[in-house]
C-alpha cells in the first residue's frame, strides 16, 4: 500500500524487465506463472530480487504455482481456497523487530491493527509476539518510504513478512493502523478492492488484471470501489481512520468468519460509517437495561447501540440480533422514554443510526438539506404537517435553504394538509424563478450553491 502521491514513484512501466529484475530462474518462473494466471504484465514488478503484483503484494514461487493448480478444473475456486489461510491456523503471532518497535507510530499502529482483526470474532486471531500457542507467524519489519508491502498466503499459511515504511512515523496512529491492517489483509489473502482501476484510490494507475483468476469477488460486497470505501484500496489518504468499512467486515466474515452468529454491536464504531448512509450492519446485543443514548428512532452515532435498539423496540431487553442502518446527521435529537430506556435530547450532530424495520419517516424540518451539497441524486423521505406558508426560493427546483414543506406544497408533492414526500438533492443553479402555486408564493434568487426538488 502506498500513499496516493507516492504511488507513481514505484511504478516501473509496462516492461517488467526494465525494473531491476533479478535474473535468476525462480523469478522468471514466478513472472511466467503470474502471466499465465491472468495478471497483466504491466502490473508485475520485480524489485530488490522479489516479484510483486499490485505494487505491494509479494508473490513467492510456491504461491505463483498454486495459482495454476486446479483439483477440479476451476482455477477460480482453487485460488480462492488454496491461497487463503488454512483451518489449521488459529493464532497468528506478529513479531515486530527491534527497529520496528523503535518507531512509536508504527508500533502503536500495529497494536491497533491487531485489535481490528480480533474484535471481529474470526476463526483466526492475531497476537503481538512473542506469544505462546502460535500456529503461524508474521514478521513486522521496516522499509523505506511511506507505504508498505506484504504477500499472499501459500501452503495454507499467511505470508510471513509485512514491510512498513518508516516514513509513516510522520503520520497519525490511525493512518499507521490503516496501512498495517491493509498489509495484514494481503498476508491472509485479500486483493486490492480497486484492483481493476487503481486510479480510484491512487489518482493514477490501471487494471492490476485478473482474467477471472486471483481477484474473486466476495459475495455481499460491492463490485465497484470508491475512495475511502475499503481498507484494501490500493492507496491511502492522510485522513484515514484505520477502521473497517461495512464491506470490509462482510469480506472478513465471508473468508474467516466462524459461521456461528454475528459480531457484537459493541465491537463497531458507528461514527466511522459517516457518509455511508443506508449501509446496514447486522450485530448482536446482550441483555441490556441501560446505556447512554441520544434521540428517538434516529440516534446519534455515538449512542450505545444496544440500549438504542431496546428503546426502538428492535430487540427486547433480554438481547438479540439487530440490523443497524447508517443515517445522516440531524439538526436535533428528541428525548423520550420507551421500553425501560430513557434517552437524551441533543442539538446538531454529524451522524446517526436507526434500526431496520423500526424507522419511521422523519419530519422534513429535522433535516438540514444544505449539508447534502455534492450528494446529488440522494433522496430523503420525510413528512410534513399542514403547511400554508414558508420562505421558498425557486420553482420546481428550490434553494436548499428553502422551507421544504412549503416547497413540497408549491410543487404539488403534498397537499397543504400535509403528508409524506421525497426530497431529492440537486446541484446549485445560476438563478431561481419565483411563482405562485397551490397557495404558496415563492421568491426569485440569483446563483446558489445547492438545491432540492420534491416529489410524492
């Protein structure tokens, strides 16, 4: 994994023979195997006597041969299974070198990355060595630069080394956590989530190649990548939080889940999901009779999720499994008492969550539509009381600081007696036209940075 601005510095172009290739026959065979397996030649890099794909995933001779093996003539399935960590591995010890430990941010990032994996309740756990009971080992060592590298599993074992750039000492612990989590992901078999178009996270770069081999889509995860959408994106940003995204968790559960239940809601940091509105996270709660919660039906994303679930009626106080739905921040949150849980009121907050099957339509007045600028096409379903007045600018397309309910009546989306409508976020316009409709007179205005429209 490389910092976005640094990725071009390690790119060697289309011909791998121009990148300081080790002339030994072993590397030649690895490259040949990778090409046969479907990797693009311009994504195979030989540097310092090792062969890499995707710029940071080291491929050993054994791993390259496994990519060509097929017990059932299905190389896709063989790669997906054989190049994962085998069931005989239950505890992976990550042993950092003394030099690695001398970099405080790298060391802290390693602890956080290990915690990332362990809080998921997977069939494999990680421990920082030295430790006992290790069924596999990974060495964490330093390299130059501000990125990292690792390799793919082989023989049922994780790749044995992760290299982390000492330049990361100048970044936050969260960024170090992100990069180390990423490289450990390679070591247990994950490809880049944007392998097909590395420019998504890096700003440049092409398709790493798969030809149906070596980049098997994990069911339940998006088939397209977005910036910040996964810890396994090719390049990282200086603003990374180091936390899993919803699709990362789905992928981990698919490859290394125990198959016995879901992770605890308390293991999630829901504030890290801001901007992923509509994302759903299934998690479990123990018996819960108290906890700090702000809001009613829509809760601040730092609320105790299990206490909120009891309050919302999603589970009884004896516990159960819920689906948390990520929602946008609200301008205010209302206190109430339900099901033995009393919540608190609060003002504006940047993120919320609700629970699947329990979320009523919220009042349009609870939304600040100016905060949705840039999210063009986003639709918010909300309700309005009886409305006969309100300040509105525009016709059909309205400035995003307009009274939404009055705009809905003007547009004919709802009657003046009130109702439920859909607000669609639109880009700003150079001008807005006044008109009178349905008892509502709107105003004209010049250029404005954001708009919305309304529909039934």
